[in-house]
């Protein structure tokens, strides 16, 4: 039974059953459309990009220096680790 729908008190007429089926079908269509929209790769990518941008930039567009510095430090650390491993391994 659909949310918010009243329970029939007696036997339903065929017209009532058809109306109930049509309402259920409409609700299902809305739900499926919402799921398709939510799982669309394009929309997932857009939401992910918005979250990343929100982490590194304030709503006024100014950069969040502390967050950018953390990423910069991690990149420099990763590069230093690769260089150190190559030197220890006798690489280039």
C-alpha cells in the first residue's frame, strides 16, 4: 500500500483498484527516476568534483591554504619516497 494512502474499509471497486495501481506506478516512476539521476556517472562525477572543490576552496572562491598545503606536503613526501627507493635500489 502506498504511503499515506487510506486503507479501504470494504471491498474495492475495479475503478478504485485501477486508481491505486496508477498511483503506485507513478510513485515507482518517480523513485526510479531519482535513482537513475543519483547513480548517473555524470552526476556522480559532478557531485564528487563539487565536494573536492568545497574542501579546497571557500564559498567565496578563496583557496583554503591549510588544505592545499596538506596535499602539497603529501605530494612532496611521495616524490621523496620514490626518489629514495630508486637510489637505494641502485636505479637511475
